[in-house]
């Protein structure tokens, strides 16, 4: 008779089932880290990539579990994955060094108005309370545009470049200072618009501001167009004029497409201010899904970021993002 020794090997705890369970928890974290490092998200992975900060939060626990079970290979893989994910995500919670900009201050607020259903009075109150100089909005409808002006936005921010339209297609740029060269661009498939203009801030060089709103990867068939819209965003011009993109990018800092845009010469304002982990969208119609950070203010790297924070806007599923900037002197 042959007797099988089913005892675990020395130095381990449990048996084969424990080893299998260890790898079942380690492998997804390792795969996520590889995806984040390579930037190869495609298809449904574009949607899941948005939740990378949550995976980064649990990754160290997976490494500790593998170590406690004395699965050395699993522990090494999990630890490397945790280091990669935490290294990519954690810096967003810490403020960066800023350029020595010594021009005027500028407060910029961006808000997605959710098909025009946002509370106009609340948005105007936010602009008034924080003395906002520039406001970019997405999903601006004609009715909401009229309500905003009726409630006082026309006095607070009299200069504007607007394309109000029904549904999600409208866009707007409001400013305290005069604008020149106003206009808008329209994305090809979903026809979302992006209003833009050059803001003439006294004491600073001309500042081109655009209300960003590329299409969302809300279904698998929409992902190719999402890539197209991301690549269509205007790059920074580090050897020319100052530029700011502010709005609902439908992408997080873990998406390679947004990082590629930032690498042209932008800085993510919330990230630079140590507020880059604040969620701006969600929960989604009450679904128990954690919020993600898809609203951004991308500023030319010559612009200093003094502060950034999110504010609720009743009627919208997005939080408004308020930034305090310091421009270079003219």
C-alpha cells in the first residue's frame, strides 16, 4: 500500500488549497499593476482602470497575507505589485513643488452639470462665495444657461463663450475678465462640444482656456471613440502661450491617454496640490460603486497651483473642482 503524505511542506501553512487561494488573490493585483505600468488598457479594461486607487489600497494587505501564509513566491509578487501601485497612486496625496510664478492669482472652477439638471442657484452661490474668475461647464443646456444668468452669473462673470445645447452636448466658458477668440470644437462621434477662448487677465500673459469633455467609455463599443477623443485634446504649448484644459475628461490619472496628454507640458492641478485622490464622479444613480476622479484642471507647467478641492453641486452626479492658481507675470 502506498501512503500519500498530505502534510504541508515545512515553512508553509495549510496545503494546496491555501496556496491556490494565495495566488487567486495575488494574481489579479499583479495583473493590475502590470496593466498600470504598461498603459495597455483596452476594451473593458479602460473602465476598470479608473478604480486603480482602490486596488492600490488593498494591495499591501494581499502581500501581508501571502507573507503570513509563508508563500514566498506569492509574497514577492504581491509586494512588487503593491509597490508599483502605491508608487503610482500615493503621490497624488502630497503637494508638489511649484514654479516661481509671480503674476496675478486666478480662481478657476469646473463643473459637469449633468444634462442641465444641476442646481443653478447652488452653482452661482459657489462662484460668488469663492470669487471665481473663470468657470468652465459641461452639459450646459439653454434653459440652465438662462437660469444661471437670471440668478446673477451674468454680473459675476460677464464674459463668455457658450454653446448651450440639449442633453450632454453643451459647453461653456465664463470669465470675470475679457475674452478674445471665442469658439468651440465638436467631437466627431458623440458630438460633445468644448467651448474655448483666450482670457486676458491683467498683469499676466494671454491664457487660453478650454472646457474639456471627451466622450465616455460607457460601453465597450464606445472605447475606440473614447481613445479618439482623448487624443484630440489640445496639447500644452510649453514654448508658446499659456494653456488650461478644465472639465470632465472621463479619464483618471491611471489612464495612459490622459497621462500622455499631461506629458505634453501640463500639470494636473489637484495632483499638484495634494488633492488628487478626491473622487469627482459617483456614486452613479445610487449604485454602490465608489467614486472616481475623472474631472481635472490641467494647467501649463509654468502656472503655480496654490490649492484645489471639490464641492458638491446639487442635481449633478459630479462634484465641482475648484483650483487656485498663480499665473506668470506678463
